[in-house]
């Protein structure tokens, strides 16, 4: 009898545990406190949290709403201190579950900041499935199921239609891989790159390209750029063990149509890097793309392109490099011309570690291959816990502002004052009440109204045109951005292709094709002028934390029916100026195809002396040169110095002996004067 009792008890326990292990046997819950003994069942399906991968196991619960009300499921309760939970909530049936909401670290209780909170409004008669995820921890915990007051989500200004695509891996990339000026969909899987080539009709051709065995996978981030100068995009993976370059080898065949076949050559540097964000950028202004990799636990690492198929590795503070991020906890670099002097500066998002290591960094490009840390003077050295930042000219005043996105805590919206400083205008902006935190923040104009929006944690925060932002009610998932049906409206690639449903708002797309600069014009500034005013975009490889969005500059112009001009400021120092472009079209601007006119009037009013010069070159003129950009080029045309006009005296002491050209750029015209450095 005793043996039978024990056996029955054991059977009941096993049955109870198994009843939580699958969708079909999910345990029905009511309001109150419940206990998860261990996470050991089937994993959660779709990732409702929208960050990291789902764990290998899950625990399943369900309830059916008998009234329409707000409910909350939370592990942020006493007794769960030190617990690290994740929660996914679905509606539908076990054969077709659709995300309602998810959360990773929404807890705020003392010692419970890694717990989860999910609150939402129910619909009468709907069954909801609750799945706890083992990504961080398998061990048990308690959770509460309670009534809650939930504010209805706002109406979405931008909506999308889902479209499935083939052979999906991760991370997600939107770039033009075959040079047809249409963005393609790219993901990475084990030993292969999955490419969905966009066709003119908006459909896709899927090609799977085998790669050598990568030393390091793309677990943390990926960037694209033409590193080897063959005209096709290469990839740079970032992972916890290091960085890996995949160099694209492309052969072309043509008859009536063009077909592309490709494979990759792998290069994995021997230096150990706990890699976070990766970028391609021309660091030393020699026309060749270089690469930059954030290091989580040590100084950042960057690779200078030697032009002969080799990369020269530098780690910050190695005695041969500039100071571009120290102390570790470097999570994401974003290259941006924050001071409008036509060269790319760098902002580093920092997270965790010592007090000094948590402070974000702003490095100003001095235009001569060196950088200056202006974090304190610019007021961008806050200790906000951040993995990425969204840079854009949010008020169309011709200056790049920044939303420093919080991975924990509160976001910061910083307005560019135009004098090298930024002012915190978060209060009242909408980001003070947007409580969702994330690793991914980028800036694009999704509704083509001419004002740059913010794509944050899967939500689109629409720019209201007055430095305030309104969040979407829908979480579209994190991913990459580009025009993926060639209709002038920006779409999302989150593993699923999401096609923008908007049809209102005129637009212009610009592809930059470098000649003296790198082939994609990475590091260029594109500027348009319409009745809305002036809008600016920087061509960047690698924004946000993990993904890679389009290299095409996209502009919405709202109801404007004309654009007066397009100006491209190339990394080389060249400037192209096009008047009256056709709107609702894509421009392919080749560097040097629309060079600036010489300002003959100013040329006759400016002299430089002494010439030859040893140390200081003096500009003599009665003209007002305020807001002019001063550049110096060597005899090969390489830009060796670049800055805003600050005084009539320019220090050229560091220049090697030889022939140089001084350029004064003012009001879309330029003056070039020759001088000799002794």
C-alpha cells in the first residue's frame, strides 16, 4: 500500500510538470501567484522580446479572457531577487501563435531589475499563451497574474504588410550586393551567406553563397563595405571571440541580362576582440575604406587599409594609433559629421563597468588623421546605459542631433546647438515617457513628411516636426531598413520583410558612387534643399547595435513638388552640386560628375602668404569667410587637413615639404589656391 501511494504521488508530480512543457498541455492559470519549478519544456516560438535568441526551453501557461480588461504578468515580486527571466505572450492557437507582447528586463524592484513585466489589454474570448524562456536561466521562480491599468496603444502613423523571404539567418542586412542600385536582403548562417536579390518588380531571387568556415560568427553585429575596392560589398562579422572579414569575390556574365555569381574569401585577424558594433569608414582620408571594431573588455581595434590587399591592425593606445575609445565597455560606434566640417567624427555608446567606462564618448575628427576627445565640452559624456544611438537632424536646422538610446534607464534626446555643444531636451519630447529600452536605435523618415523619425526597440517614434515624438502602438521587431520594393517608402527587414503601406509624401533616393572616395561613398554627406528647408544625411556603414541598413540616402519631402538642389560632400573633399533633380526617383551620383563652379569673384579677393611657407599660412581678404570650410590637399589630391574657418591663420607646420592646394568652400562655390610647404 505504501509503495502504491508513493508511485501515485510520483506519477502526479511528473504529469503536473509535463503539463507545462508544451503548448497543447499549457496549464490554465487564474489571477494570483504561481510557481515555475524549472524551465524544461518546449521553447517559445516567435521572439516577442525582440532581442537575443529564444532559449532552448520554455514553460507554458494559458488563460482565456472572460472580460475585456488590462492584465499584468510579472516576475518583479519579492522573493525573485537575483532572478533573470524572459516572458513571451501569444494569442491564437498552438498551430498559429502570434506575439502580443514580450519582456526581458522590465523589472524595477531592488535586486529585481532582470525580472520581467508584461501588461496588455485582453479581448473577450481570446486565449493567451504565456511562455517563460530559458535564455538566461533554467531555475524556478514565482510570477503573479493580476489586473492592471493599461493605456490603449496609439494609432500607428506607419503600417506594414508582412512578406516572407527565403533562407533566413541573422543578423539582418539591407544593402545592394550586386550593384543594380536596388537594396537586397542579406543574412548569415553557418558557412553561408543568404542573399535575396531584389528585382525591379519588388520580388526576390534567393541565392545561397557558401563561405569558408568563419573563425568568428556574426553573433553581435555585422557591417558591409567595399574594403578591397573591387566594386562589391564585403562583410565584417563581430562576435564574442573576435572579428571576421568576408571579402566578396564576384564574376559577372552578361547577355541580355546581367547575372552575378559570387563567393567569399575569409580573413580573421589574430588579435582577440570581444567584438560589439562593427563599422567600415575611411579613417585616414586616403580614399580607401578602413574598419573599426568596438571592444567590450579592452581598447577598441581598427584596421587601416594599406591599398595592397592588406590590413594594418591597431589597438587604441598601442603607441601608433589615435585615442578612439579606451577602458572597454565600447558597445557601438557611429560615425557622423556632427560639426558640419565635412569629415566624419565618432560617437561611442558605452555600457557598464567602472564609472569612467560608462561615460559615452564623442571624438572630433581634426581633419589631419587625428581625433580629439570632446565628450565633456560637447556635453555628450553622460553615463546613460546605452548600446546604440540614433543620429539625425530632427528639426531640419542643418545640424545632426542625437537620441542616446537607453538599454536600461531613460533615453536622452540631445539637440545640436551648432557651436560644438548639445543641450538635453528630453523633457516633453516623448522620449521621457517612452519607457521601452533596447539595444537598437536608428533614425529614418518612414512617412516621407520630411522629418526624421526614430526606430527604437521595434517601435517607430514619429517626428511631429517640433522635436517631439509619438510612439507607434505596434512593435514591428528590430532589424534593418531600406526601400525594398523601390517605391520610395522605407521598409523593414526583421527576419520577415515588412513592406511600408504608406503612399503619401514625395521623396528622393540618392546612391553615392565614389571615384576618388571609396566606391559606395561611405562617409559622404548628402544635402537637399526644398521648400521644407535643408535636409542632411550621412552615408554610414553600421548604425544601431547589430544590424546593417541601406547605404542609400533617403529623403521624404512631404507635399513639396520640387527640390532646388542636391549637394554631395565626398570624403575626398570633392563636392558635387545638382540643381532641380526629378523627385520621386532614385539618383545615382558619380563623384566628380557635377563639380562645383569656381567662385571667380572671391578668387580675385583672396591671397595667401607667405608662399613658400614654413609654419603658418595667412589668408588675406576683406570678404566674410564665416561658415566657410577650409581644406588642404596634397599634389595627389588627398585631403590632409580640414576644418571650419576660425581665423585667417592656418598652422601647416606638420605638413611634409611639397606642393599643396588650399580650398575655401563657401555658399556652394569654391576657391583653390596653390602654395609650397618648405
